C-alpha cells in the first residue's frame, strides 16, 4: 500500500468581506497517496482553488485567512511537516522544489515581457545548483518533454507568440523543472480546445507515470476527471460532499450535486429541449427532462429550410499581412479563411466548430465587417454588406449582433452594467427617452435572470456567468435578427454553461432569432445546432445536419473532434 504524501485535516479558510466572514473552505479533510492523481471537482466558488492555494501558502492575508486545520506533508518515511507552520522563507524552499503548481490562466501566469525560455530557466536557477548554460539545456530538454514544437525557437519567443495550448505546456515545463513530488494543476485545460485538452491530459498522465509524481487535478468538469484521476473529491460551497474512486463516482454518483455536474454536459445519445442544471438536482421536483424526437426535429427543419436564406456567405477569403517591405508594401500574407461559402436560414442555429486557429472567429467577425474580407460577398436579406459605406454599416449592425467569448474584456469596467446595455440603444435611437430605455434595460435584465437592483453595479462585481448574461442582454437591447455567438460559453463552468445555453434557446424561441453559434466543443455545437459546419485551416471540411454529422462523420478530422469530447 502506497504511503500518503499529503494529509489535509479539518482545513478552514475564511475571507473578510463587506457582508461579514465568508467560509471559502469549511472543515474539509482528504489525503493523497504517493503516485496518485486526485481530482477535485466543483463549480466556481466551491473552494477547490482556495484549497490548492492554502497548500501552497498563497492565501492573501488580508482579506483571506487560514482559520484552522493541518496540512501534513510527508517528506520521507521518517519525516513530516505541517505546511501551515512554515514561515514564508521556509515555504519558498518547498514551492517549486517539492510542491509545484500549474495555474488556470497561463497568459496571466507568464510574464508577458520575458521570453518563455528565460522564465523556465529562472525557476531552475532558483532551486538547482547549476549554471546558465546547463539551465538552458535543461529548459530545451523540458520543452521537448512537454511536446512543444521546435523547442529552440519557443525558448526565444514571448508568451503572446504562442497558442493557448503551447503556453500551458510552458507552464507544465516550469512546474516539473525541479522534479516536484506533488504537482497541483488548477483548471489547466479550461477554455482550451477539446483536442488540445485531450493532449494536455495525456501529457500530464505520462509525466506523472515517468516521474512518479502525485497530482491534485482541479476542474469543474467531471468528464475531464474521468479521463485522468484515480480518485475524486467533489466540493460544494466549501465542503466535500462526495469522494472516492473516480470511475465509481463517474458511473454511479450518489450526491445530487455530483449528479447535477454530470448531467449538465450536453448528452450525445439523446437530444434534450433544455439541459438540466445543478439546481434542478438540488431541487429535483422542479425539473422534467423533455426529449426532442427525430420526427419533431425533422418537421421543424422542414419549416426552416422551406424559406429563402437570410444570410449568404459567398467565396469569403480573409488574409492577414505577415511581412512588409521597407516601403510598407505587403509581401506575405497568412490566409485565415479560404474561399468559404454557406447560407443561413431564418430561425436556424448554424454551428461553426473547429480548433483554435481554424478561422471560425475570423469568419464570424468578417460577416459583421469587424474584419474586412479580402474577397467574396456577404449578403443579408438581399443587401451586399461589403458594398455598404461605414455609416450605413453602422446602422445596419442593429440587426446583426455578436456575443463575444470573454464577457469581462467586452464590458467597459468603468461603466455600470445598466449603462452598458442602455448605451447602444441611445446610439441607435431606440425608444424616445432615457427613462423608457432604462425601463427596457430592467426588462432585459429580468429576462436573462438578473434583477433591477443590479443596474448600477460594475462588471467586476459579477461572476463569469452573470457577465455573459449581461452581454446577452446588451445584444438583445437592439432587437437584432441574427446573433453571432463567438465561443460565448467556452470559459464557463459546465453548470453555468448549461444555464446560458438554455437561456439562448429560450430567447431564440421568444424573439425568433437566428444564430451562428461558434465553438471548439462539438458536444455543445451539436446540442445547439440545426446544421453544423466543421472548419480546419480556414476551410470547410464537413457541413450538414448536426445529428447526422455526429453519427456518421465523413472526415477524419471530425472523428478526432468527437473522440476528444471528455468522458466519451
């Protein structure tokens, strides 16, 4: 029997807020064996990340405080220590050396003005008695180990020059650089493509087996845990509500919260009208599963496709200049979208799926002329949008709206959310007075399950899911006809994602919207879409009815996307 590496006993972490003391972690206990992968699962705010920060002694005080408990780390068979009794100087010796951490967002964890190789070298030089030449050689070796392409080139690149998956690999290289016994991975695959996510999971598993590390893997997605973890602890409101063997919990969850987390992901074998949410399982009397039959779906699609299309995309190509001459003339281009054509029908949801860099976001933005196409035509209800002047296009955008991936960066942090929704109404002269507009904003907030008393609050006061609802309300304010949803649920918890997807479907029925729904997650696109387009390298590799593509994919690339869905 493997010896325990880490024991957490009755840990309690509190934060001082305007509303009093909040218990972020409430008297939890668990242990981690040597060589074990433990998954900690829960929604944002459940206390899982705070638990990991407590282990690393990175809780900011104030406002946070470890109120009680023990974190026992077994150095070897004869020696152990309580990490909570170590001072900052002592903890600095353990961090990175014995206990390492991969943070959720690699872009904010990496220094944007320092080359990637130098950042990893810095960690090596801090903890190991070697010179710079040896540290550089070890860094390039680590980049090879984490399967980064052209390690010598990436050594000299800045973080902004790498993709999300590549940045996460740099963080993994940094974390394993000193051969830690314990690796804490805090949401390391959130917002990554499903295919990149799968390769990162496989990479962590192989590194864990090679070096015999123990891993605490934190995520909100039980499907992801099923792919990597030996055991799992499910956290809800600061408490562990269920723990045990990962496969057993994945197949036979006992607690309603665990059942809710599993049910939130779109099902692939049946098509539901609405996704269940965690609240439906915590209050089971309120939810009734409604399945859409293939006959109902076919009848609805017959009505949609009996009309003329409202949007026609004809031979759209988008090039970005990559090299210019000394006189400023473009000498080289990168082709992001290559000669794409398709149609969208009124009342339809057209899914656009593919990995990061496939051109789907560029295509979505070129439809709205937020990015100008190099060639081709966008025709909306008979009007060629590429021929409209800037003033005409600005007025036309009232009918065509977009919901961006990151709601925080698409909201002005200095403007209250009520003003952010009211502002575009004013620009487009919707309603006669600010009083009438304010009343309309309040109606829209209530429609997206928010309240009037939140009108004067600012974006930072809301969760990610709430901010996305605000962006949806802002898009609704202009009474649009077609909405482009650009990765609008990719960074959300699975439970919040289910709520937002349900909301989008409700609004589509109520307001007769047409959607172009962009995502890297094929399971989400399948749930939302009537038809689906699969993109790769700026081109369409497959297009057709969503369920048919899932059941009988014609391209190897689509099959790869399906196989990468967590829990499949």
